[in-house]
């Protein structure tokens, strides 16, 4: 991040994180308890599932082999730009993004075992489909890549285009997973919520670190702000 968020926006962001966390808890409870949302979820899935090549390609954008290299490339580019600009802790955002990416399987795999949800009729009989690992991987990888690159783009239009691209890719991954029948819709929505909470934590961590660095820098310093 190029600038630290002031305390009030950080607190507001933390408050906003309660929304995706609360939704995730609600959806998880419904899946475990086989609540009314599960029946609705299955009806929506039956209406949407139409396996085709396009949906499979969109789903593949959530593969680790695709999403993680994009994040690595963005982290390297952002770190080089920050180091060239003389930023302190120029390495921190990239490292934080890598740690966050490593947290995805550490959180998703136990949740899959806990919920033990079966897959759609399109996939072979098995369990462990909730939440969607592909969706969570896409949200964190493409979301962090966007946040790492955003401060280095000049002008409103390039930044807006990058944000729209990130949103489009994540929506495409979710749509592809549901359309192909790889996941129930709630699997995808829950992972969007989980990913949003992780991304929010990433923003808070990097912003707080940047603010501490700025506070410790002498006012006479001629380095970039």
C-alpha cells in the first residue's frame, strides 16, 4: 500500500469485516444442519448446471497452478517498484500476501472435513465440497495481486479497469464452478465471504505496518510518501 489508512477507516473496515464473517458462519451452520438454505441452494444448482467448455475454463482460473503465479508476479513487481522508490519494508506487502495465500488451504481443508458436504449430481460421489477451495484461491490470489499493483497505477481509469478485471475474474470463477457442477452455489458464496475477510485482514495488516513506519520516520526525511 502506498499510504497508510488513518485509524477511523481501519476501524470501519474491521466493522465491515463482520458482514462476510457473519454470512460465512450462517451459511456454514445451514450446511451442517441441512437447513432451508441448503434446499434452496440445490434448486438453484439444478437450474444453473449446464456443463460446457466455457464453464470449465472459467473454473480453471481458480486452480492453484493459474492463480498463484499471477500473485507471485504481482508481488515481485510491486516489491521492485517499492524498493526502487525507497520505501521502508518494501517486502512486507508481498510477504503478507504469500502468508495469506498459504492460509487458504489451512482454513479450507479442515472446513471441508468438518462439513463433509457431498457434491452435485454432476460430479462423482464424494464429500468435502464445502467451501470451494478454487473460489477461495481465486479471491485471495487475484484480490491480493490487485491490491499490490493498485498503488503503482497512475490515473483513475487504469485503477478502475484493474478492479473491474479482478471482480470479473472472480465472478467468472464462481459462475464456472456452479455452471460446470463442480460446486453448489453456497460453496462459492461462502468462499467469497471467507476470501473477503482474509483480504480485509491483509489490508489492515499492511496499513497498520505502513502507519508505524511513517510514524517512526523523521519529518526531515526526503523519501517518498
